[in-house]
C-alpha cells in the first residue's frame, strides 16, 4: 500500500522546485510552472501586432487568452521582457508604430495590478519611441503603482524627465 501523501499546510515550505497548488485543487505541492520562451512570447506579440495592423478583432475569449499569455510571459522572465521590448521599440520606429502601441495597450490595460509593471513599462517604451509622451507617462504611472521598485520603469522615467531623445531606445534595446 502506498504511503499517504502529506498535505501542504499554508505557511509551510514545499519541497525544493515545487510550489503550493491553488486552493481549488487538493492541497499538495505541484511542479513549478515553466518559464515561457522568448520565441513563444514573440509569437504572441506578433499575433497581436498583425491583428492591430489589419484592424482585426479577436473573439473575446481568444483575445483574453493572448493578452494574458503575453503579460504572463513578460512578468515571468526578464529575458522575455527584454526581447519583446526590443521588438516593440523596433516596430515603434517604423510605420508599424500604431500597431505596436495598440498590440501592447490591450495587455497593459487588462493585466492584474500586481503584475502590470513589465507590460506597462514595455508599453511606455513603445509609446515614448513613437513620441507619445502622454501615453508613456500614463503607462509608467501604472507600472510604478503596480511595483514602486521596478527598475526599468525608473530608468525610463529618468530618460523621459531628462528629455533624452526617444531614438536612444533603439540603442538601449538593440541586440548585442
């Protein structure tokens, strides 16, 4: 007969490499959630960008899934955030600027408050690169309200208050 599993008690630690499961599942410890890859996040961003470029709309449930997945990917990994920031800033410097901003506005607006700093900061970068200082500042305000210590938001805020040229983001986000 197998040994009974020990239920997870709130406030106790799970074995290394696992995390508590949500209360809707039996109390136990689950495997960690895998970090999304930059390629998957790029695919999500590209889907949103293409739809925005062509004025297409998504069925509400599909849009919500795409938006949530992109926001989660950005929040889960600095590598993913930086990759999407580079793509968005690149697109913001071209005729795709309106679509780049539109593709990020949805996720930024729908991301739950405690997790909004990464997506809002990337939106602020994109807006600043297009010359939309108002949207950049609104997105930065939301990012810093979500996480007052978010370093990239502070750096971008400094760049904006010092009136650094928006094109400087091209060099900051360029791949090595």
